[in-house]
């Protein structure tokens, strides 16, 4: 008795190249993962940066200390000025004091005393 289907079946002559490329890309993503992209460098006009990975409490503590220093400088400057310039310096000092209060409240929420 003659067979109509060859044993074993003959593979198709054309290959689906796009499917092979997709399969290779999927397999490579699991077996050969690409390293993470390096962090972007700050723009050239930016002089200062904050180190990556610093915890929020340390950032807020440094913010609080910086605002306290600015508060002291603005307060000292205000008493050396007169008239409208003194009012401007005192206004800046009050804004700095408000920022200091907010930073200290944020520190209290993160690490209640």
C-alpha cells in the first residue's frame, strides 16, 4: 500500500525570518539581559547635584539645616538695612522660616520623635 504523506514530513522551504528574530530577542531578554542604562549626566550649566540613593530623612535634615543658615543670614542682614530694604529682607526671612517649618514637619512625619 502506498502512502500519500511522506514519512517524515518535509519541512517547508521558506523560513519565517521575522518570527526567528522575535524568538531570539525574547530568549536573549531572559538569558542575556542588557545592563541597565547608565544615569544621565547633569546638564553642563548645572553646578551642583544631589548624590543618588540618599534617603529622604537625610535630604530633609540637610534642607532644614540649610534653611536655618539662610534664616540666620537674612535676619542678620535685615537689621543692617533701613526702610523698604529692611522690609524686603524680613519678608525673605519669613519665607525661609516657613520653609524651615515645613521641612521640620516633614522630618517629624518621617521619623516621629
